[in-house]
C-alpha cells in the first residue's frame, strides 16, 4: 500500500504508528478529519492477519467516524485506533502504554471501547490519559444506546420499505451477540420479532436462545436465512461478492462498522438486488452520541433524544437516495460532506479537490 497516496485519497490528516518494546505494543491511531471537532473514535484490539489489514481497518473506521459524527450533527471529527494483538495477550501494561500514546495527542483524539476492549480496559487506559470516554461510571458504556439506535433504524427502514410501524411477526437475522447484538435482540423480541441468531461463541447463542426463544444457525448460514431483515452486529466487510448472492432479506440494518467490503461496488449490488441498506455510520451513531454527551456532561434524557434523530435522518437519506437514484451510502456521504464543507467555507479553510 502506498501510504501517502492512500491517506491523500481517503482524506486523512494524520496516521500515528505507536510502537513499544517493553511492554510490547503495536497500535495505529488514524485521525481522518477534525473540521467539526476533535477526532473521536473507539479503540479496537484485534489479531489482524498482517499490518496492512490493521492499517486498512484503522483508515476505513476513522473515515467512517467523520461521516458518523457529521450525519448525527455532533461537533466531533473522525478518528479510530487499532491495537494489533491477540485478545489473550492483552495486558494492563500494554493498555497503559497505549494510553500514553493517546495522551501524547493532547485531546486531538478521544477514544473509547470497541471490539475486544472491555470496561476494565477503558479504566486501565484512563490511568494514563483523560481523553477516554464511554466510562461505565459516567454514561454507562455506549452499547445499549447503540442498540437502541439500530432498533430505531430498523423501524425507519421498515416504514420506508413496507409503510408500517409494526414489527410484530417479522423475522430478523442477527449476526453477532456481543454488547450491541444482545441489547438489540431484546428490543426486537419485545416488539414481537422472530429472531434467527448466530455467533462464534456457543455460550452467547445459548443465552439468547434461552432468553428470547431465538433460532440458532451456524455463522456461515446466517446470510441465506429466509428473513425480512439482516442485522450485522459483528465485524466489517461481511457484505461482499460472496455473501450478497445468498442474502434473502430485503433490508440490511445493523451495528457493525464498515459492513460493505467495497462501498461503491457492493452498495450498487444491493440496489440491483432491491435490498434497502441502512448506512452503518448512520444507524450505529448511538455510541458516539452517548460518549459525546458524556464529554460535555452526561444527561441521559438529552442523549436519548438525540438518538431518536437516527430515525428521521435515515428516512431523509432513503428519500435522497430514491430521488437522486444513488445508493443510500452515497446519499449519507453527501449529507456528511455538505455539513463539513459548510464549516470549512465559513472558516475560509481549504477545500480538497
Ligand atoms: N459498542 C458500540 O457502542 C458500538 C459498536 N459498533 C460496532 O458494532 C459491532 C459490534 O460491537 P460490540 O457489540 O460492541 O462488539 P462485541 O465485541 O461485544 O461483540 C461482537 C460479537 O460478534 C461475535 N462475532 C465475531 N465474529 C463473528 C462472526 N464471524 N460471526 C458471528 N459472530 C461473530 C463475537 O463473538 C461477539 O459476540 C462492531 O463492529 C463495532 O465496531 C459501532 C458503533 C458503536
Ligand atoms: O465509543 C466511542 O468512542 C465512539 C463511538 C465509536 O467508536 C463508534 O461508533 O464506532
């Protein structure tokens, strides 16, 4: 990968490689755009197959955060960090070393909890830096509110697609039963939805089966289920050339970041298959809304009110996509670009060609 060429094309401001020998740590912090505010984005720890995969994830995730904040009307920029490690090798020393790298950015990057980072880990990172959000004692962690946003997004998509506000009797396939997926299953179950679920953890599928009477399928079987809605709540890149031909659902609406393996190609394929796609960074904005509110002084009512906006934002995006014959992903990107551009123009900042 040509690094400077890639970051120029994607519009990143800064990419920081963090390395330490003792303790051993390899992390990448990517700051995409700080026009609207300091870069916000949680930290993911993952055993990437190679450094290029880690970099690609950090670059795409951080760009997604810029769009996410802009679409949610949050005065924050986009950033994200990845720590390259096996979760079994994670140590407090490693996390504290990472915290010192975050601290070195002096608030230009504010982070929190993503995949394989626990509330305990967030507290450990916080020993070295105050630029951490999503602390359980403050806003209670972002996953429940993210799940609520995804649930509201599903309702918006159902209304747009089938002109009904009633989910009862619908079938939803949920991929990934972690912090977000589990809470989402609860909302869906309470609204009379029939659940088809999968996870790589048998304990998690057993728990959701028992709690909500869900049907369990193997991870590779989730795409081909005869359901109304597919909700990816695990990892990114799962909407791709192999999975699209299998998908039976008419709506894709889930929490996972970077769901489309190739935004342009696979966004277009979904249109051709008449599948309504809820752009991930719009539907999963509950997390950033919650942690932003934590940063400015948490008031639960205010955060929940803002999450309700996800419903209207998605309806507006579906309308734009339909009227302009573009993908929903392009429609949301346009909305974000317009908001960022407006601020740049008001400040006489240079605008990229
Ligand atoms: N936690 C939050 O507030 C937010 C999370 N997201 C995104 O939503 C997704 C889920 O987040 P969390 O629930 O917090 O993560 P988590 O780590 O708690 O849960 C992920 C779940 O997916 C499962 N999983 C992994 N690979 C799988 C596969 N191939 N098939 C089936 N299941 C698989 C894991 O076993 C785990 O149960 C992630 O992509 C995250 O970046 C986005 C916005 C906010
Ligand atoms: O939890 C955070 O720090 C911000 C939210 C986030 O990273 C995400 O939406 O992916």
